C-alpha cells in the first residue's frame, strides 16, 4: 500500500477527511492513507478502519498486513484494523501459507499467525512460502529451497539475490 509513491487517488467519501495528504489505490475494499507522515486504512465508504499511526502499511496477504512503527519495528494488523501481532520484529514480510518471514537481530525466521516461531531465526534472509517451498539465504553466495519444517530441499550455489516477491503466481522466482 504505502509504497505507491506520491499518487493521490480521489474516492467518494474521503473528501470529509480534510487532513488526508495521500491515498493509495483501494485493494480488496481498503485503501492506505497518509496524515502527517503516518499511515492508516479506510474502507470503501471512507470510514477510518485503522487510525494513522504507522510509518508504513504493506498489502494484505492471508488476511494480515505488516505495519511499521516510528521506532522501526514491524507488527501485523487484520482487515478490521486490529493490531493482532504487536510491533516487535525488526522487519517482516507478507504472510503466505500461514507463516511470515520476520527479521530479529541479524537473522530471519518464520512466525505463525499467533506470533509463535514456526522456524527460529537462523537465516541471512528469508522469503514467503509458495506451494510449501520458500527461498532462504545462508550466506552471500548460496540460496536454499526449504520445506515448512525447514528441511533443505535444494541448494543453489552461486546466487546471492532474490526478487522481493520471491515466487510469483506461476511458482517462479528471479535470482541473480
């Protein structure tokens, strides 16, 4: 949501919010909006679902969206605007297949929808699961495909970068 740049989209019902400085396009009935450098969410009727209190809001996936706080922590909100996982992670990516990669200290791991560790932090980098497989990075020159249990399915040496989305809807990932 909040990565849409300086795009300002007008939508019926939001004109009453005179202090809104930026509105991103609606996705699945919700739109991220900015007031004084803080982001919140509006529903289709222009009602505030989530008060603008975050530095950024990611798009929803598996019913949750990552949000960033002013002290640079990441948490997750649901579509009702409720903070379901308090901001305690250094960074986080989208939920997929019931888990999300999150960064704590200098390692990435995976949490479930309750905020419990599905895979303890142990990776240099980690990406969302697709069809039961995720890409993780152990060092600067190798990637691994892992299962939900963390078992290595395949090692890919000589590659050190993965696109932000990792796997796309066709099950392909861009690596370099």
